[in-house]
């Protein structure tokens, strides 16, 4: 999945079965960063755990290469679907000018 892909609509996976002869499932890595970007090709992965790791890597690439726009949209997401179009994982990075609830500096570090 390219972080600079053109937006083309709401993320939806192909409903066609996309398995290689060795049976590896195909996962689709759609992105939401102000625009929805659909992954029509997907990637063959050994497991959902491998797809989760790839989702983190894709999100990291988006933040690295499109970081300036992150401050405009305040959130980037990677939504992973399987061959049936079912969401198997979703990961989001968000930005705020405020610290998270409950966060404080330890005594002596202020």
C-alpha cells in the first residue's frame, strides 16, 4: 500500500477470492487520512497477526511521508480487510494540542 495513493472512495475490499495456490490469505490495507484510499491489490500474508504488523508499518510510513497533513486531519487510520471484505484490524494515530487524560509528569521532571 502506497501512502501517496490517490483517494478513490470508501475503503472496500474486493469480494473475489484472492488466494495463491499455497493458500495464503490476501489482506487489503485501506487508509483514511482525510480522504479514503482503497487498496484494490492487497498483500498475501501468513496470518492476521502478520497483517496487524503490516498495518502498523503502513501507518508509520504514512506518518513519516505525509506528516505535515497529519496536523490538518488530526487522525490517520489503516483499516485491514480480508478477502470477504470483513475488517480484521483497524489502527489509528491521532493528534491533539492537549495531553491525554490522566497524563502527568513525574515529580522532579517538571
